[in-house]
C-alpha cells in the first residue's frame, strides 16, 4: 500500500474548494442579478454548481467580502456610484430630518450592486406620520413589513415604506422613538447594525 503524504486531506481540500465556489458564485449573483438576501444567493449558487447545503456553508461576511472584490474588478465606476447614492441619501435625509434618519445597508457599506437600494431607519410616534409626510410631498409609495432580527433572537416586523425617486429605490424602516435606540443585527455578520446619521454621511462625502 502506498503511504499517505503527511498533512494531506483530500476531503478537506474538496470541502474548501466547494465552499469557495459558492462564495464566488453567490457574490456574482448578488452583484449582477439583484439578489439582496445572502441565503437566497447562496442557495442559488449551490443549486447552479450542483453542490449540497451542509455544515460547511459559507458565512455572509465571506460573501460580502467577495462581493466587494467582484465590484472592484468588474464594476470600475463603483466608487462614483457609491458617492452619488450617498449624496442622494443625504438629500433624502435632509428632507426627512424630523424623523431623525439614519443610513444603513449597502450604500453605507459601499457594497453597491447594479440594483442599489437606499435604506433609511426613521423614528416616528406612528408609521402613519411618515405616510402623511410622503403624501404631503406628493411621493407615491407602497407600504409593507419586513422582519428584523435582534441579539436576543427576537425577530420584529417593522413597517416599511418603499418608493422610487428618479431611478433610485428607497426603503424607509419606521421605528418608534424608543425602539430605534436598539440596534437590529446585521444580516452580514450578526453584529449590531451600523447606522450613520447626517453628519457621518456628510463626512463620507467630504473631499
């Protein structure tokens, strides 16, 4: 019988290779096909690659890192687009300043795909206040709920207003003044979500 090379682990290498293939394909799907949900992107990638979903499933942070690399390599104007979207977000935040807006998501992180969406967290005593404000500015919107997760494993349904300004989609999450003090967890790494107020967004846009 032949002797095994010390340290060789063909199965381990195969698992690592499969994991990396899913990471790369999921990042490509998010960048080019407008899929925002990490789990959906990973499932699509595994299906296309005929690979199983198992305990070696890559984490969302791995996908986001690969997404940023993909954008740098294949979307050369990414930084210009990010800056434009942040400027647009700041304009909206100025308009919505009575609701203490905070920027979250891909426009804040810089991992902006071909199908960007500006996401803001707002504070209001009642969601209807935001609806009336949008009506008063003749901004057509759709209202729905999205679920956000918190560190204690709670998931909370949050009222959401969606509209398009120019060619840019906006999603406004509305929290009560008390609830907005608690940070939901990021879908990327499970840590408290990063939010940026108007001053921080202004700083990001500074030359």
